[in-house]
């Protein structure tokens, strides 16, 4: 038992220690903190940033924008999936538009949206646009996977629409929706931060990244990047736990 616990601990500890060592050796080989700061320099920068109110305000503002984008993109994608599945006319009119959104590079959307939307709202709009086609695709696949025999049974027993949705459609959609939402969250996070970098709002992680780049504060640039990675991994883990808990009920 003790040996197994030690082995599991080593599996957790060794990879980050190895890559920190690689990072430190690379920084020593470069020899210029402006080009590649070492782990210690980035840690000092991160601690200094975390001690300021602006750090927490920027992180909180970015989280709020990404959350809003995820919510509206998920709602719009689900609604469009229902419309395009049940209405041939809606499918003919709307499905091509969703596919165009999916194929358009995020940078193009950022620059176009910048012409029409207030700067502070751009990250939420972009995050939602990246989420929409993912949720639409997942929900469309889930609706197509509904067993026709179950639907026939529901009609034979004269199930109400609400009962048919609750007992037949939702169980079929659950797995597709969960997978799509996890994928959509990653896209929302990365595209939202990218929008903040290109069109920096007053308070945002992307704005701080841009400021660090312009000021040649490479350690701060690395520190903010670590914050982005850590928040992404943490939030994805929390989202996964919430979805798994919902499935267990």
C-alpha cells in the first residue's frame, strides 16, 4: 500500500519537476531574462502581480466575459440545433450559416466584431461565436441518435411533448451535450483571451498580456500565461465534475 502511494506520488511530482528543470536549463542556455526568464523570475513576477488588486480585477473580468460567451453560445447553439433538426426550412437556411461560423478564423471574427461592438463586449461575443457551432454539432448528433422505435412507442402511448422530451430526448442528448460543452469551453477560453489581446478592454488578462509585451516585461508575460493555463485547467476540471455529478443524479 505504501509503495503504491509512493508510486502515485512520484507520477504526480516527477513530470512538473522534469519540465521545470528543462525550463531552467533553457533559460540558463539563453542567458537573457528578456528572451527567456527562468522559473524563479516568473514565480517572483507572479507573486508580485497577485499582490495587486488589478490582478484579481483583470482575472475576474476575463472570467465573467468568458462565462457570458459560453452561456449565450450554448443557448444559441442548442436552439439552432433544435430548429435545424425539426424544420427542413430552418436547416436549409441556418445550417450553412453555422458552418460558415465554424470555418471562419477567430482572428477574422475579432477584427469584424471590433467594427460593430463595444470593446469591452468583444471577448464575450467572440467566445460565444466559437461555442455556438460546437454545441450545434453536438446537439445535432444527439438528436439524430434518438432511437426511432422509442419515438414510435411514445406516439403509441400518447406521451405528451414534455414527457417525450424528458424520457427520450434528454437521455440521448446528455452524452453529446457534455462532450460538446467541454470542447466548447476550451475554445471559448482561448478565443476570448485572444480577443482581449487584440482588442484590449480596460481590465482583462489579455490586456495585461499586451501591456507586458509592449513593456518588454517577459517575466510578467510568462506569469500571465501561467495564470491563463491554470485557470483553464481548474475551470475545465470544475465543469467536468459538475457535469459528472449531474449525470449521476
